[in-house]
């Protein structure tokens, strides 16, 4: 039995599900442990995987929140119960607050712990857990202290390795199958900033392009009045379909978003969260790709037209696609399974 844990957002949940399914496919018993209130509470019931939900508090870089600290303590107690019931041979934590209680207790109970860091810098939970983990798996190369570097390995970011032809994907999404398509994606929950800024800026493209704008389920009703012919607003779209349909994308800087762009070879204009909101992880993620010529990063909205016009040039997109090919995360789930088997 292997336990995969992590969640709260799609960036931690979906790669964990990819690894859990890869473990199951190679004959390993697997269960997923997530947190109450996270995205996994909605997704896991239909995943086909055995799962448990436990409390988890959100650790803050900026302030001590007693209520969250209490949830962490409750989560640690629940995690110990899960470990003693399931008796796993190894635990894989995909990071984030949702995976912290079970990963921490696994290490204290002597269960081999592997952690995976999706971002181009270690997150808060993983900075703590890395000291206790047997192995540290990375989505991208990171500069780590020697004692962590000695047990780290770059495996990539596990994504759903499904592709469709652009025409099939567009038809299944209700789009014009022959019209070039720009995808707007603010992560699994949408982005208020992209929702506010982009429709009016993109309407001038609609004489030639079509836009698929995933706005997030909570903002769908508010955004629907801004639809126009060839400007399609959806609360949520299945990732493989959206990426297969796209010729280019405007996105946040989540590690999963950029890994999917690399897998599908879709040039991206990245609009990272402000550094103070996520500790600079999204800036580091987009920077990793931009420094390698595999994406463009928007520093301010005053630069938007210049950056977009660059990506509208077919030659620019072709150059970026060539760079993305070398950064594709294909096979990441299988490599992470191999790390777990070695630890077990």
C-alpha cells in the first residue's frame, strides 16, 4: 500500500492523481489522502481511487492564525489514525497544506516519505518536510543545500498524458474547429485579475481568432454577459481538451499550468501572481521557462499589447514550441513511481 497525499488546489491534486493512477496501473495498492475543504473533496469521489479526507490548516508565511494552527493539530491526529489503519509501505506528498499532516506523521512514524516539489522553488510545507524525507523529487532543477541535493532527483511534473487533434478538441468544446484559438487559463479556480483585464483587451482579435476563457466556476455567472461571438467563457474546462485546442495561451504562473503547456507545446504569456501572494513561486515558475525561451512573462499590463503581438507572430510561436519540446514533462508520473518503488 502506498498513500499519496496533497491537495487544496489543482496544482497539488492533479499531479498526485496522475501518480496514484500510475501506481495502480503497475499493480500497487494505493489510497489518496486529502483535506476537507480542498478541491479534492469534490474531485476524489469520482476518481475511482480509495480515499480519506482529514483536517488540514493553512500555514501562513506572514501571520500566526490560531484557528489554522488548531486545524493542523487535528490533522496530525487524524493522520496518525489513517497511517495505523492503512499501514502504508511509503507515503508520497505532493506538497501544499493539505499534504502536510500525513507527511509529517509518516516521517515521525518511520514510514518512508517521498516529497514532490512542483514549483521552481521549495514551498513552505516542503521546506520543512524535505529535512525528513527519504527522497526529494523535483519538477525542475533547483539549487538546494548539499544535504538535500544528495537525495533529490528531477523527475518532472506529472500531467495527464492525453492529447487530441486541435479540430477534435475544438469540436468537443463547441468551438469553430478551424479557427485559431487563444486559451485564457487562471488555474483550476480561475483568476479574478485575468477575468477583469482580458476580455476587452482580446475582443479586437475576434475577427480572426477565437478565445476560450476559463474564468472559474465561482465567477462564471458574473462573466457570462461578456461573451461575444468567438469569445467563449466557461467556468471550468477539462485540461487535455483545452490545451489540445489552443494555439497560444495567457495564463497564471502555476507549475501545473506551465507543465501542461510544455506537454502540449502551447506558447504561453505568463501573468504571475504578485510576489507577496505566493512568495514568488509563480514568478520563479514563469521565469524558468522565459529564461529558456519557452514562454514570455508579463511584468505589467502596460506591456500587454507588445507581448501579445510578439506571440501572434507564427515564427515566434514556432521558436517557443521548439524550446517547449525539450521541457516536456512526459513520463514524469512513471519516473516518480520508480522513485517510490526504490524507496519501498
